[in-house]
C-alpha cells in the first residue's frame, strides 16, 4: 500500500495508488469497521479508496482536519451528484440515498441556499417541549406492549416505531400515510426496489402536502406549504424526504447505539459503585465515537482536485467517514474526546445538520433511552455483546437487533396528549 510518504517524483499520487479499494457494503466491514479504518490510516493516510457497491468507486475521508476542510469548501466539493449518477443504472440501489433531489442535501450554490432557507423555515415550528411530551407518551405506550413479557427486541418493538411515530406527529403526517412512509423509507436506506420506493415515497408525501394545503396546523408540513411560497410541490416533497431521511435512520441508530453502550459499559450500569453518567452524556459520547451515520456527507468534485497530495478524480463520490474522523488519533489523544461539541456526527459547513434538527434528534434519543431505563433499570442484553448482529451497508453504523431481558414490570401510566400542541 502506497502512502503519502512514498509518492511519485511529482510529490503526488492518485487515490487509486493508495491501495486496493475497501468494500463498505460487506458483512466483514459491518462487523469491524474501526479495524478497517485503522488499516486505511497506515502510513498516515487521510484518504482511502473504497467501494460503495460492487463496481462503484469512491474516496473515503478518514482524517478529521481534512474532513473539516472539505466540508467547508463547497466550491471544490459540491454536493450535486447529477453528473456522477449518469454512470449508474436508473434502478441502482444507491440512487434513493445518493441520487440528485431538489433539496438541501443534494444541491449546490444558490439552489442549495434556497432549499436550506426553506428547511430552516419549516423546522422553526418545532416545539421541543412538545417533542419531549410526544416521546414520553409514545415510549410509554410501546413499553406497555412488552413490559410483562420479560424480554424484547428493541429495534423492532421500541426504537423504530417510536422514532417514526414521534417524527410523523411532528411533521403532521396522519398514521396511515406514516405507515406507508415507514416501509418505503426503510427500503430506501437498504437500497431495495429503487423505482418503486421512490414512487411510494413521492405519492405519500404529495398526499400529505395536499392535506396540509386544505387543513394546515402547527407542524412542519404545513409550514412548508404555507410559509415557503417560492417552493413547488415537487420541491416541498423533496424537502420532506430530507426531513424523514435525517429524522429516522440517524435517530434510530443513535438510540440503538447508545442503549448498546449503556448495556455493555460498566460505568453505565445501575449497580456501579461509582457515579453513573446521565443518559445525555451517553448520547454525546455515542455521537462522538460511534456516530449513527458512519460514512456520508457526500460531495462530487467537478474536476480533478488535489487533497493532502492525493489526486481525486472528477465526478466520483467523496464521502466523509464521521466514524473514522471522530476517532482520528490526531485529535482524540490517549483519553478520547475532551470536547464532544467538535465531533462531526452532524457534519460541518454549509451542509451541516440544522440546529433545530440536532436538538430534536437529541431530545428524542435522550427521552426514549431515559424512559426505557426508568422502566427497566435491571435490563440486560439477552445475548453477549459479541453476538449482536450489525447491519450491513456503506452509510450507517448500528446493530441489526438489540435483544434484552428484564424482570417483568407492570404497565406504565401513559400521559395524555396535550390538546394545545
């Protein structure tokens, strides 16, 4: 494997020369991604050649400081994938996640700025106190469905339905439409049946837009319809795709990763004789060293670009590995993070996650996890930590299942939904 210390006479090399491409979609990578990042760093590399799917090359940014520079350089690293995606078939499984859309994630320049403003406007309606109340109410209802069984698989029976329900209510989506979206967006992240998934998502969201045009309320979808008059319905639909994509998968993974951390780390156990850190600390630690979206923040250079003495080709994806960058030895030192606010779990630069979206994701995670451990302080993993399965895929980092066991518990009292929110 070539490193930047053993370059050609010109002092530079191509990304191809840094070694064989690491496939990010295999079960082997899902099981041990951090070991793979360490191998990629050999020789001081900050960039690594990878494959997102068979035959789909990309560059993975694994150095923290390099990632910050790239994320704050949208002129050389625009987020518009239009040219690149022409190299893929129309039904390629990567397109639902990475394909062009008229929204804040997949556009550049003035177009991006307009979509970003609309997204900020739509999110401004969010009431974090209402989000907290919804999360507690939904968590209580779900817990009551398995509390007397003494066991549960949390992703299926608790985490996924909680995140979908809370987000649907915050967006203003009726339960029936929300269930259709749940199935379709889950398939989107797994790269399943591309054209059907896109059509199903679009149809559900257009119905929601029309509903809010007739009967607006204090919710995200209504704000998109009535306070963003410059948007077309196509653009509104794609803004909602952004909100659902960012509001479901990352939050679900954050909750799963944090619960796993609290069930396996001695310092979080209820019988620990020392101070037990609060849930908020566990969430922040997870964001810093086991972020829920491991590799994303895509950009697509329009011409060959030189980064850390490595030439990256035009119109080929450059992904930031939040997982690798957040654990870069160049910044964390021997004792890990000392300032969790500097992590890249929410990105950086003009495409970073909006402040309200960050607050909402943390609010849902903290309340859901806290409510679970309040109900089941003696919960344990039902399998050893080494036996927990991991989801495959190049983008996320999360267990495929979180089976737990606990002493049977009486049902909780469910707080009523407040009528004024």
